[in-house]
C-alpha cells in the first residue's frame, strides 16, 4: 500500500472540546476517535458500521438527520411526507455522538477540526485520530446570472418544502378573481431545468400533482397549467440507456410535459428566464437541477483536489498528504476512476471504510476500495419508472413496481418503511394534500 493505512492514535491529548464532562470522560477513553464530517449517505453508513467497542465516533453535521434523497422529489408534492424520509443521525448506531454544527476548517498538523454550531454559531474544536470528510456537494446555482436568487434547488428537505410552498402560492394567486390570462399562464408554468434523473423525477411528480390533485380542485385553472423540462445538452437522462431516455421523452410528450433539449438558460429574473437564443420563457416556479459543485468548505481545504474541485483520494480513500484523513462520497474523487456522484457510491465507500478502519485497528491487511455498479432507477411519474440495471433495460409500470419495492427496502428504519408505504397508500386512496401551511 505504500503509506500506512492509518497512523497510530494520539489518544486524547489533542481533545479541546469545551471543558465539560465529555472531556473528563474522554481522558479515560482509549478508543480511536473517529470524527465524521457529514451525515449523508457516506457518513451515516460509515457511522453505522463502526463498533463502539473499538471507536469513539462523532458526527458533525449542520442538519441533525440523514436524508433519503431518492424520494425527495416525491415530497415536493406530498406523494411522500417530509418526515418519512429522514432518520435522526443519532440512530446510525448506539453510542455515536452527534454535533449539529458545520466544520469550518481543518488543521492537519494538529489533527483538529474547527466547527461552528448551527444554532447560535458557537465555535468549538474537535481533536481526531481519524477524520473522514463526507460533506457531499452543493447544488450548482452560480454559473447562470439570477439563478441563485430566483430559482429553487432540490437538494435538501427545506428545498422540497420551499418548492411546494411556491407551487401552492402560484396556484392560490392564479385562482383569485380578476387575474388576467397571461398572468395565470405565467404563474402556472412550472419549469424544471436539468434533464438528469432528479429533474425528470421532479417534472413527473409535478405533473401527477397537477393532474391528479390540483385540476380536480381548481378546474377553472386546468387549461393554464404547463410543465416544461429544459436541458442544455442534446438528450435528457444521459446516464441512462438511450432506449430508456427515448421512452421517457415519448411518455412525457403523451402526457403533455414539454421537453426541450439544446435549451441553454443564459439568465433568470424573477418572472422569466432567457434562453441563449434570446427566447424569453415566463414561469411561476423554477426548479434548478443542473448538477453539483464542491461546497465552500471543500474549496478552502488545504488538500489536493481534482480539476472538478473534488478532494483527490487514493484507492484506499485516503486524502493525499494528509495522514489519518479520508474522504468519501460526492466530495471525493478516487484516483484512476470515474465513480458517479450517487448514493450507492457514497454508501459503498462508507461501508468499505468502516470495514477497513476496523481491520486496520485489529492489525489486519486492508484491500483497496472497489465500486460495484448495481444499476440506476428513476421514476418518471404516471406510475412509470426506468430500471437501467447491468444487462436489463426495463421501463413502464412493472419497472415502477420495482422502483417502489427497491426504495422501500433501502429506507433505513422499519418506521420509515412503514411511513412511506402508508404514504403511498394514502395518496392512491385519498390524493395529495393541497393546503398551504
Ligand atoms: C433529489 C435527489 C435525488 C437523488 N436520487 C438518487 C438516487 O435515486 N440514487 C442515487 O444513487 N443517488 C441519488 N442522488 C444522489 C445522492 O443523494 C448523493 O450522491 C449522495 O447523497 C451523496 O452522499 P454523500 O454522503 O457524499 O453526501 P450527502 O448525502 O449530500 O451528505 C452530506 C452531508 O454533509 C453535511 N455537510 C455539508 N457541509 C458540511 C460541513 N462543512 N461540515 C459538516 N457537515 C457538512 C450535510 O449536511 C450532509 O449531512 C440524489 C440526489 C438528489 C439531490
């Protein structure tokens, strides 16, 4: 392996958490201190895999929950409820300490992370023997003028809630008497930019919401609703098999979702966007889902990064020239590979690192990380989905049943599996909620 997998622990001489009982107790604790930055797919899976007998595990994360993003688009319209897809970080494993805070910087030579509490901005430091950076990535909102201010990302639960609020706000405004047709048309035009799986799922969910729940209640607004999906490249769903992308286009066309490829948005103002060809498109709600970019924290780290700004790690997920520091998930890039920025890659890295750290502590050899591609699934609305699994290209209603079954089993807790299952039954029996709160 060249360099050692990890250096010996310095035990607790670097602990500088505010003077309290924790510190006193830590002095007697000879377990290796693992600090995990981020409680997403990578960090949560890693924490779940580390035995409290061997490791003293702390998660630092600005949100106190793990978010199951594959069902995030369906919370926008209420097919699934917000609370059904989050898990408290402390449930990762008994004994895990969680600090709801943001890591602001790292001192590699002193093995210390500087953090800031999420609520009162209290600053504190954490010493570590092993540091794992799993802070994910941010939604890319800066490249086109006006996007950061006027468009809504779909990355966090708060984003889904905001999109829902804005959709309902537009519907309620459009429903008022005396609103002219042009304004109604604009308010009820929901535009999604980005033809990847997230953008496609969001457009599909919005369509179902409009046709199954809004039009029956606001029938006079029916002719004004419109959903458009804009993609700058020549095709949507470029990571999926061509046949599945074509099927999606046909299915969207049949249902009246307008898909426009080669449509590069060059500017956005509060009521309309401009395409590169000069065309103006008025909208009521604009969802921006064009990809990810490194977080400001990652950009400022004193470590080697790849050309796309991700932290460069070797095949053991070690950050180069940073002893005892590892990086996983969307914020990291493994040398000599092009793993996608997906939950399955992040989760596999978290699981690998839990095993690798355990082996290293026990003095056993550690093998390099290997990614196993299990395939991709995406729901396209209307009770249809896509399944692009090695050797199988599947679509339609049966793929939708597979999509639902797979994600039901992948949800972490039994409680949330039940919640989501009953959310789906509730939606099919009684429809989605159309109130604003
Ligand atoms: C709407 C949507 C749908 C998706 N659907 C799928 C899908 O179906 N299949 C799939 O494989 N992938 C999917 N993805 C991608 C998947 O969610 C990501 O690839 C995955 O979450 C990456 O995991 P991660 O652990 O690297 O980061 P994340 O899961 O993003 O977690 C990052 C964590 O770091 C925390 N954090 C951020 N900054 C700091 C800091 N400075 N200090 C401490 N903590 C910090 C965050 O709060 C968060 O807890 C989807 C993504 C989205 C947005």
